[in-house]
C-alpha cells in the first residue's frame, strides 16, 4: 500500500559521527516519485575529514587489533545488520522502490553475509612459501606477508546498494583497511544506516566513513592523495573516468563495470528450469543487475517455444505492485533518469526492426504510482545480433531473443562483445557443459542457473567489464599489500 513518508535527513558519517552540511539533495521514492530524504552533500572539507579519520584509524585501535579480534568485530557487524534487518529493508525499499520480497531475500541478507563471509579471509588463506637453493649451499626461505592496503575509497552503485557496498566494505575491513564510502546519490540510505551499526558494534571511529554527493564528490575521493585504493562498481564509462582520475595519484583499483551478458538455450535444455532461471536473469530487480541477460540466443528448433514460455513468464509471473504487497515481485526502475534511458532503448528497438513480444512501454496505474519510474518487462525478437539494442547495456527488464543454429556459431556470437562479465547457458549435455563453459569470454559462467553465488569464488569481469577479481581469496590481491620476505639460512 501507499507509504506515509516522513522526510529523513541523511548526513555524512565521519569519524564515528553524523555530519550535516548546508547543501542537501533530494532522495526520491521510485514507486511514486515522492521525496523521502535529504542527503547532505559532502564537499572538499568533509571528504578531507573522512579521509583523515580513516588514515588515523589505520594506526589507532583498529590497526592494533589482532586478526582474530578484528574478525570477531567484522562478524559482529554482520550480526548488527541482521538485528537491524527491518530498518535496512525499509531504507533500501525507500531508495530503490524494489519489492520487499526481493530486498528481503537478496539485498539485506547479503548485506550481512558479506561481513560474515569475509571475516576470516586472511586467516583462512595462507600466503605462499618457497625454499630457494643458494650458490653457497645454505639456502633461503621465501614467505609472503600481507598487510592492509590502507584507506580504501568505495564507490558503490544504486542497483543493489547494500549488497554491493558491503561486498567491498566486508573484505576491506576484514583485511584491516579503513574505508570511505561514496554511495550512489540515488540510494544513500543503507550506507548511512550502516554507520549506526558500526557504532552499536563498537567499531572504532574513523574505520567506516560515508560521504554523500554526485560525481564531483566521487572525484574528490578518486583524486585524493591520501586514499590508497578505489574499488568501484558501476558503468564502464564512469569506470574509465575513475581510472583517469586515479592515475596521477597512482592508487590501486578494483573495477567491476558494465556487461551485455549472453544467455544461451541449447536444444537439449530442460525448459522448465530454463524459463525459471531466464525469467530471473532477464527481470529480477527490474533488470537492474549487472549479471542480467539482455541478449538470449535460443536454438532455432525450440525458439518459438522459449519465446512463448518467456512471454508467459513476463506476463503472468511478474506482478507490479506496492513493495509491501505479498504478490509484488516487480518494482520500478531506480529513477526517472534511468526510466528515460530504458524507454529510449524500447523506442530504439522498434526503430531497429524488433517485434515486441511483450511490454515495450510503461504501465499506467491511474494512481500516485504514475509519478514513479515504472517500465514494462519487455521481450523482443527480430533484432540482429549487431543491433544497438543487442549490443549496448540497457540495464532494464528487457531482453532480445535471437535464434542460432550450432554450438560454434553461438559461442562466437556470445563472445562478440566488448564486455565480459557473465554468461549463462542451459543444456542437459554434460560434455557440452565442459566444452562450452571454458570458451565463453566471461568472468562468471553459470550453467543451468543464474546469480547463484558462493562468496568464496572469484567475481569480476574481463574486457570492458572489469579489472581484477573480488570474492574469497581473490579480493586479497586488492585489499592487501603482499610483501615477500626472503630469509637466508
Ligand atoms: O553477488 C555479488 O557479489 C555481486 N558483486 C553482484 C553484482 C551484481 C551487479 O549488479
């Protein structure tokens, strides 16, 4: 039902305290377009203060904790998020408009488990050792020692705000770093609320800081000489601007960027399972998942069947509604600006000769939701593989179905992109699984599933989809500095 909204203040969180500024910006509820909060924009002074606090904390009580005590505290943060589950849920829903059914199963639980899963990452992952023969016969021992990278700037996106911020803050803190977070200006609430959890749990001041703002605030972080590394999830274009900005101060970077992930349905796929998973990969979170499949290659022999069944899924399994309604599993996109982008591709698809199988526009509710940022789930056929709609990242609840005839051809089509984040394919042929998977140029390949996450695994993209990998041991390459110690006997 319609929410009674009381406009909240979202200050920055610096050195353990909430810090207001004179300039604020509106945060809107995408369901109706109402203002739900005023976020306090950080300028140079606040960013400097946050970075200074983070630097000081590195050498304060936080830096002096044993690995075990730090892990304990990181686990306590996870528990703290769980304890405040409903508050996080409410904050996330207000910022994104996503259904409670999605946020309560995806965003908020991962917000907690991203701390729990990485709490012991250092202790569980030994460094390498090598015995070395020396000319004098005495020998030497090499061993690796890891230390925190230092102050990490986290620039996190709006699609899975808590999930993606904590996927970075969790391992960063577990490795002993301190962080300054700049959440998306569209979804600043959960990062702000996390400050309360940090204080409740007793995380020392300065370890976790949040600054609010737009690209200019982000730029203050990326160019800041006292930040040691930037981890970013977002669009490829923004990522490339960030890489330019960090170059003069030679920071480390971990970049998870855009995608145009292929789905492939082979002729031997289990279609019940395929439609269930493809339905998620095309439409979950209103298509605003970097791993989503906006182009799906379907074997020509089952093309019509898959088209009809996915259409049925979109029309009968997805339910618009207010976020708190039990049946609602499809929300608005995050903002009017994003809605305009998605709708411009809906128009372009028709200009490029698409047949609209379902959707293609925006729903009308005849109530206050008409002020929100809604679009229809959309499926196209008739687009060519090289059309703009089938090659550019839209980040909406839409997909182009394209027929193929054989395995070699579809592997080429799947790889024919500048992106390389994820790929998803469906088959019941075990040999095909192992033959096709390694040929797909994607950092993450799912078979007969989608967005099935094990936090011990590597996460990240190749080509224009990213630089580096996070997750499990892989995050250590970014969140720590590795020194080799060579001891001569
Ligand atoms: O599951 C994750 O760890 C992750 N980083 C998901 C990213 C989704 C992007 O929209």
